[in-house]
C-alpha cells in the first residue's frame, strides 16, 4: 500500500515537518531504510543514525528539531510507527478453509462459527472452540479444554486436557500448554509422581511465542494474565500466576508457585526460584537470578538479583579485580621487604 506522509501523519495524529507529499511504500530501520521508506527514532542512542539515514521520512518525538529531514513528530514515536506499519502492511491473513476433512473432531466437541481447523488437527471429547478461531495443522486440543473467540494456534501446538484459553489469544508453533508440573515426593530414595490435578488458564489478549511450556497446576491453576506477551522458549512452572500485561523475553524460566504482579518485564534468560512474590511494575535485567521477593516498582539485575544501581557498581568492581589483585600483590611484596629490612 502506498501512502503520503500527510496521510500517515493524520493517521497517527502527528505533525509533519518537511515535504508532506512524499509517497511512502515501505518501512525499515534507520540504517536499512532507503527512498520511499519510513523509519523511526525512539531511542536517543540511535540519534546519530538519523543524520545519515536514506529514509524518506522519520517518525520522531515532539521535541525533535533535526534539520534537512522530513519528519513526523508525535508524542509516542514507537507506537506511531507501529500504527504506520499496520497501515502499510496489515497483519497476516489467514485462509478460510472451514473444518478440514483431514482433521479429527470428536462428536462431543463444540465448534463455533467461522472456525478454521486444518489437516491433522485433533479436537478431543468435550472440547470447545470459539467463533472465528484458527487452528493450524498438527495441533491437539485435549478433552474438556476451552478455546475462546478469535484465537490462533499455529502448527504443532498442544493443549492438554482441562485448560482454558481466553479470547484473542495467539499461540505460536511448538508450544505446550498444560503438561504435568515437575512434582515428586521423594520417599526412601524413590521419586513418586504427584498427580497434577490443576489446570492452566490463559486470559484474553495473550500472545505466547514458539516452543514455550506452561505447566498445569498441582492443585490450583497456573494463570497467565490478560494482555501478557511471551517470547520463545519460556518455561512457566506449576501453579505460577503471571499478572496482566507483563512482558517475558526469550528463555525466561519461572519455577512453580510464583506470583508475578502486573506490568512486569523479564529480560532474556531470567531465572526465578519457586514460591516467591514479584510486585507490580518490576523490571528484571537479562540473565538475572531471582531468589527472593521483589517489591513493586523495583529494577533489579545480576545473580543473585539486586537493585540495578548496586548491580552496576558490582559489575564495575568485577572488571577492576585484576588491577586490584595486581596492586595487592605489589603491596604484599613491599610489606614483606619492609618486614625483612627491620
């Protein structure tokens, strides 16, 4: 789709600085953009790239006064750029196929209207599939599980029995929801499996990346709160409850019975021990190891996780340890020499 700069600015409620008649046909980063592309500047550390970009127009913040460029100035440039990308490209379209003859749908399953079920999908007894949901090849929906309206299950997703998926949920390929949690009672040297009788509840507007695993609860349910977005290769332990609108980056691992508040951010490879509480709005840096409760609003990093300012100081000291060691050895040598001299 082709749009003028003026049309894009009107769509996002922005102000044009420069030539509003330029035609825009694509979107790209500042470094990769060329003529006809729109780009954006939301992080000031990339401001130098704004001077050299070949983009025809750049979406920037309201206080940006870069000369010699056509700009769309707006309150939130990243969100505005997202809206522009949707205008130019739209979202992935899904082919309407109905229920494939190659799918296995139990007689007791309830299928809504305008549902697409592809080849080799298995819908088990008493499962419920909401209106306008898309289920791609090789997915399995277990007995008694419920999937809401306008959901998308990409290929090879497995939903175990007794799970509940809300409306407008997207689950990417290879993810498993509702497998048994890691629960064993060790007696006389033998690990005895504990039946996992809880379920999984995934609330509305959640997106789950590829190859994630979400354990069912041992007794109560594991819960993923509405609006939460998860990247790839994430493991959620049994009985954990993730609050609304959290962001979990790839390779996060959260053990069982953890309570996470709303609007928390977990960077890549964060590990969280079980049976702790993480308050609202907490931000956890990459590769952090969280071993204790974290109060609301804190930013932490490191392993074990600590307040981020303290973690930064510790990292700086760690870098200086070789020099400290060298100076300490020289001091020790000097002291020994002085002692011998006496």
